[in-house]
C-alpha cells in the first residue's frame, strides 16, 4: 500500500524548489491556475532549465488562469502584468521544448467545464490529492498536498494528466486502486455526475462522526446528510471570499442551514472529509473537490483520494486541529 505524507502548502513550495533541479526524466504539473509571481518566477526558471538539460516537462493548466486578470483588478493588484508574464514564461518553456497545454473553454458561467485537478510528478515522487494551485497566493493558504514516493502513484497521476490533456471533456469518471485501502477517484467533468461527491454521500450516510474542511460549504444531498449527522463543518467564511463567491457561500450556508464553525483568519483552501465509521473504522476523502454540488452541476474535473489508512487519517486530523479548528 502506498505511503502518503501530508505536506503543507509552504513546504510543498520549498520541495518544488529542491526537487525540480534534481529531476532526471520527467516533470508533470496539472493545475487549474498557473500564475507568475514573486514565488513562482523561480519555479518557471527551474522548469526551463530542466527542459534544456533533457527532462520531459509537461504543464497542463486551465484557461480559467486568464480570468485572474479580472481578479487582480478587483483586488487592486497588477493582475494584467502578472498574466502577461505568465504567458511569456509559458511561451519560453514551450520554445525550449516543454509540452504546455491550456485546457477548457471559457463560457458562461465561467466556472462551467473547468479542470480543477492539482498534481505534480517529478520522476517517481508525486504530490497530489490536495488543493494547491501554481500561484503565490495558494502557497500561503491553509492547504496541503499528499506526497508519495511510490512509482505506481506517480505513474497513475502522470497517465491521468495525459488523459486530461489529450481528450476533450467530458470524460468518464474513474476509480483506480492504488493499494488495498487506497483509491484514486477522478471526476471526468460530466455535468451532474461526480464519483467523488457520490462517495462523500455514501460515507456520510454510514458515518457516526464527520469532520469537514473546505473552501466552500457543502450543498445538495451532502449538506442534508451532514446536518443529519451533526458533522463539524469548517469552511472559508463568506466575507473572506470575493464578491460573487462570497454571495454564493452565504446563499448555500443559509439554504442548507449550515453552521460554519471556522473562526480563523487564514484562507481555507484544503478540501478534506474525515469519517468515523461503525466498529471503530476510519475513512477519508482528500483532494481538489470542494464537496459542493455547484462543481458537480457545472461539470468540473476533480481528483481525490479515498483511503481507509488510519495513519493518513491521523495526519489529516492533526492538520485540521492545528490549522483549522485552532484558527
């Protein structure tokens, strides 16, 4: 069974700085947003150096990255300049020999049809099943990635990225066994279909106790199940989000009668559910899915890990206690 180590967002950034220069064969990155900044600028340079020394570099980002220009204007930052530098860096990588692919069409609403998957593969080391985007802001968020040194996990993530970049959505949802108690779950982006959301509902219906942490409050059937369970729900507060996202958060919280317990100041970007099942068994879901039905309705590609590994459950429980419930 693969062993995973929780790596917080800052530690993930530091690991990229150290491990990209050591790559020998491949570097694969998939992210919803890839944006130039003071912290990502050195990463772009390291990736170009890796290409020039013969490493196969593949970068997959969602075209939603282009909308960060508008986000920058809303927050009073130089969003347009960051976006120009982003695509200048990507063009340089492509010219050096990297395979750079932007996926997803921008329509209305812009959240529809997005690739929300985040994963990085460096040779046989992988980071995934968390929510960290390739941007400065996310490296400071309350978030993490799960690190593995298992070649099977690295190959599975690499193959998934290949499927995303070579096929137009929607794809079929998928479930890949990574070991006796660990499974990769992939939402292919079919509107109204999500194996991750369905699994969250299945486990919630069985659980005696649930802890929930996400950027978004739960909605739909999952919200009703969590209310019935008396689950502890921690989500980024509406006032911490942008205007549109904040209104949606407040609406869902009121509609589904969610009691948001989060009182901290950090921006929760992690997405994790911990389940205590009958007989003392434990289960978890961790990944890019916010556990809101909005993403399901919009047809979003997502990645998650389902596991019954008590050691990983404990790591995630410690993360929630230190970074979420303690504020």
